C-alpha cells in the first residue's frame, strides 16, 4: 500500500529515528504524527482492552488474524461480536486457513455457516485445497483489528487461550500487542480493506471506514506492511535500516531467530561498529528444531561480541527491536525466511522514547529469568544437540 509521508524536521536529521523515517518515506510509507500507542504486554491485557473497545463499537469491527483458535477466548469474543451485530454494527473477520488448521482446535465450516447466518461476515484467507503443497506460501500472518476507524490493535498475538493460560510443555506464552489511536489507525485499516477486497470483492471506502483524525497524542508512528509481490523487501529494509543507523545500543527479542543473510550481515556490521547489541532468545519453543538453530546463530553472534540471553520464563514469542533508546518496532514479523521473504506481515515503528523505554524495562525485567549464552554453556550440550543446532542453522533459508 503506497502512502505519502510527512516531512522530517532538519533538527532531527542526524538522529537514528529520523534516518529510519527518511528511509520509510523514500519507500512511500507514511510516517504520521499525533498518534497514541499503548503497549499490551500480556494476553490478559490485550483481550481486556480489546473487549472493552468492542463494547463501544457503533459502526464496524474488522479483524484479520493468522490463528483464530476455537477455544474459550474465541467463544467469548464471538458472543460479544454477535451482540454488536444485533445492535447494527458491521462485523468482518478474516483469518488464515493454514493458521486455523495448524492448531488442534480449528473453527469448523458449520460454525462459519452459523456465524454468517447470524450476520457476521467471515472469510478464510487462501483455503487449503488439493494439491495442499500449493498453499504453503504465502500465508497471512498479520494481526489487525480496527474498530469504527478510531482505534486499532496489532502486534504479535492471535486469538487463543494460550496467550493467557500458557502451554503445559513450555510454560507461559509471552507476547506483545498494541492499542493504537490516531492517523495510524487508517494506515492499518487500508491493509485490511485491501486484503478483504481481494478475498471477497467487497469494496469499503469513504469517511465511515476512514474518518479524519484529530491530533490524538505526540507519537510519530509508521505502519510497515509486507505484501508478497508488492512490498517484498519492506521488513528486511526496515530491520537493516534500524541496525545500520544504530549508534549506541540495539536490543532484539524474537522467537524464531534465524535471520536471512542480509539481516545477519547487518547485525554483524552493527556489532563491529562497537554498538552494544543484546539479543534475547527463548530457551524453549513451540516448534521442534527452531530453538537449536536460534541458539547456534546466537552463539556465533555472541562470539562476535553480542550479548545473547536465553529466556527461561516460558516461551518468549515477542517480536520487538529497540534502538538507541529513541525508537522501536513491534509487530508480527519473525526474523526468519518465512516472515522476511514469503508471508503477509505488518510491523509498527514507534518513534517515541517513552514506548521504547517501556520495552527496554521489559527486557531488563526478563533478564532476571534469563541466562547469558556463554561458550561454557554451549559446550555442556551433547554432541548430538550441537549437531542438531548446526543442522538447523543450515536450514535457515527454509525456516
């Protein structure tokens, strides 16, 4: 989606956040002022906030998710949405069929029919059909909710109980989501509307869906969308720009840390410039082989000079990067080939010290339940586990 950007002030031109904003502007990504961003650092916080805003809806509720699990939180959500439909509110839901099938509690076709009969417009992205292999790439990995064009939600969380209850084998499920108000709401909504139109043919235009926004707050925000064939390089360019312009410190939390070659080179350049680089990886993962591969890459970067930590407080599914205490990004994009080269993704770039500090404070708190990845820790692994880690790293282009 091509959008116009605001001009950057001359006094900010040497700052890392303005350098990144300039890069985004060159690529037709809008950088808007006057926004408000509230971080939602837990599943309970996300769903409490989301449900409260849904109750206020008067015109429409639009949702786009990768995983829309058929469990108790979904049941509460659907019950609330049906109440709003009876009040005359339009409800549209789109979620990825692969994401739905990849869990053990999928929403079934008969439930679709029932919801449609009750007034909810619900759509599967790229339904899985024979030959199934044709549907591996690309998938819709975005997480977007827009309510009345006045508030939006995006980040790393889908609709599932485990964001609140955790998973027995790996413990609590950590993630990050956002409540956004201001012009950036329309930027997120453009992404949903474009995908909805492609999938259904329904055109959504006008001030009802894209109201004018007053200056809601003091935050500069950019919405970076990755759409295959149209903005293929957007996420790679974002991460590389943030890394290449960092002057003091970079902090990364990412669950599937198997960066593509260009992103990995950018991390190495950042380390070699003397920038402090800290990376937090999960000790456990929901996907076999992935933690071993991420630890292998983490060890290599630690040998180069990065501080790499293994988080032991559950599964850290958060996808954030903070740079120079000035700016950060939160989104759906993993640092792996699937996110950076294949799938539909969306990240929010927040040019704000306070939000960046909140994420840094979270990082500091998580250090209390993390271990520094050292050579001694690595050598304690069995020869077999080290081989598995090497093999996983070799598969980076396919993970």
